[in-house]
C-alpha cells in the first residue's frame, strides 16, 4: 500500500478521477492537482456542471439517447426525416454520427449487443422498443449502425429476423403494410471498431454506401 500524500478529501477525488476512461492513478493525480490549483476557473464550475447533470440528465424513453429531456432533442426535432432510423449499440455511436452530421435521421440505441457468453440476451437490449417504433408504419428504412464484430453482426441478424417476422404479422392483418428496408453501414468500419473512433469522412462514406441487409 502506498502512503497517502494528501488528506482524505483529495485522495477521494484522485480515486474517483482514476476511474474515468483514459485516466490511470498517475494522470488522475495530475488532473486533481490541476483542478485544485484552478479552483475558481475549473473546480467550482465543474462541480456545478456535474450537480446539474446529476439532476437533469435522463435516458430518452423513445430512442435511448442521453439528454436533459425525454423525449430527447433529436426525437422532437421535426426537421429530421421521420422515415429513416439509424440503430446503434451505444449513445457514443449516436453522438459520433451527430457530431459528423452525416445523416438527418432518427436514432435507436440498443444499449449493447447480443452476447450469450456474457449473458446478454434480446431482453437486455432495447429491441422491443425498436419494434414498437416500426409497428407504427412511419419508418421506411432501418440503417443498422452496429459494429462489425461477431456480436454486432449476430445482433444485426437477430433484429432483421424480428423486423421481418413483424412485417409478416402486420401484412396478415393489413395487406397494405409495407415492410421496412433494412441496410447496414458499408465497409470502412473496422472490425471490432467503434463508430466513436471514426473520422467524419469515413462515417459519411459508411452511410452513403450502405448496403441492403438480410
Ligand atoms: Zn430520443
């Protein structure tokens, strides 16, 4: 056990910071010191921003995005094409696509991928919410923006099967119901890569050259 160099308040701050992505104990110490040295300019406003985030941030009941309102800013944006929906694994993927402004569509966040080995089944993902949205008939195309990993592809196939089964059931009740087109992001998305790490040009290319799936 290393000796404590600072009081419990500072040690607690360092310990929490070291749990942030990309920060180890050494960089957490550096960040903590930087925050403390810049108390008025950084530590106080950061603390206020965090308190506000704790109070206001919520998960959108429609798409699974994280925002300060539910339905979120994207779901309530009437300038978006309501017939186009991009399905992603994580909120970070949604944010990456939005940051790159590559598509003017709605989104649906699954919250992960199917992974039997890790005990993640269909009920653990927001697939029922997706089917509830497509059942309304307004969505014409689903773009599967899942990663090119085995889990991502298994998830893509499962969703496609579910959408096709739904379309069949809907058509039996109403012959005029048209099934959605399902497409997938084109190559350029590296194996095991996450959308968040891609540059705008690659994301735009992946959207533009999307291919039919299923
Ligand atoms: Zn939303």
